[in-house]
């Protein structure tokens, strides 16, 4: 292996892939996928700054890439190249000490406990006992966790915006006099008691489909790959919903008690009762 030889072979590989794509487009068919097999010494030349882009272009257009007899540093460099080049979330799987650099370089590291020690487990984000458990980790727990975390974060945006804008409408109603809208105890226990249980239930127990269906229909996993539940339109929609909810909460409560003698002495409600009723309506929503 030499630099010129590797450069020539990479160029030939790119030409073959481009020719296959052109032939496939002309025949309106699907071309068979290509595979790339490269050894450690050749990989060292390919990761050179002059060949790095060409090697990445070749590798990313292949259906699979096998790097055999590569060093721990080369594994980490290939992982970094894919992560920075594609801009996508990368996952690495390893079972030994020589995989630690790769596991730490990837966005998500999965360690397999085996006969090679616990170094990979200690450096990983998730640990599994056998490689076959990766299917359930991704398709079942990955799908569930993505949905739970996305909905939980969006719900946090919603409830805090709704609560904050309720205070804003009250201050505008009171001519920004500095009058407190809620009792201090309500303010203290709002996130601790009033809205904690829905968030906990949503973030721990929410399951849109069963584990059996997740394994039967792997296409459900694309929901996380395509970032369906945590896109900007979805986040902005939750924020707008929070603003609208704050308008409903405050003005509905204010108009419902306006000029109503609800106290025993015949007087109308004061600011403390108004804030308490707003809190009760908000917790009901």
C-alpha cells in the first residue's frame, strides 16, 4: 500500500459508483449496493488530509464499510469523520478496551459486556449483554425514549409559557403596579407538586405502541431519525398553545368573577382569590 495507490483506488471506486448511479437512472431501476473493505495501513493513508474528503465520499456512498485490523485511534478518527461529515447522530458499539476511543467519539456509545473486560462498558452510554439486544435497544426503547423526552420537553415549554404569560396578563390588568398575582406558596409549589406528576408520568410511562409492534414495524423508528416530534414547527406550536392557554386561563377567570359577590360579606373577590382561581383553572388544564 502506498499513498498514490490508495489515491488511485479511491478514485476508481468513486467512478464505479457514479457510473452505476448513471446506469440506474437511465434504466429507471435500482442498482445493487457497493461495499468497501479496507485494512489498517490503507486506512492510515486514506485518513490523510489530502485524501480524507475523497475517502469519505467513497465510504458514504457504499452500503457497508469494513475497516479490518484498524487501531483504536483509527476507529475514533473514522467515527469523527462520519459524525462531522454527515452532521447526523452516530452510534458506536464495542466490547473491548480498543473500542474506548470510538465509543467516546460517537454521540452514543453502546458497550457489550464480554470476556474482554469492562473498559468498553465504563466508557459507554448504554450497556448490553449480547449484540442481539441492540435491536430491542434501538427499535423499542429508542422509539419510546425519543417520544417521551420530546413530549416532556415540549410540555415544559408549554406549561412555563402558559404560567409566565398568565402573570404578564395580570400585571397588564393591574397597570404594572407590582401586585403579586399568586400566593407565595403557589409560586413555590407550582413545579414541585401542581405540575410534576403529569411530567413524570409522561416521561416515564408514555408508550404510543407496544414493544411487539415496535419490533414488527421498524419503520416507527424513523420518527426519531426524521425528528418528527421535536422539530421547530412542533416546538413553536406548543409555545403558541401556551400563549393561547394563558389568555383563556386569565380572561376566563377574570370575567367569571367580575362584579360577582362570592364572599359572605357581599364583597367581590380580591387579588388573592383571583390568583387562586387562576391557579386552579391552570392545574385543571
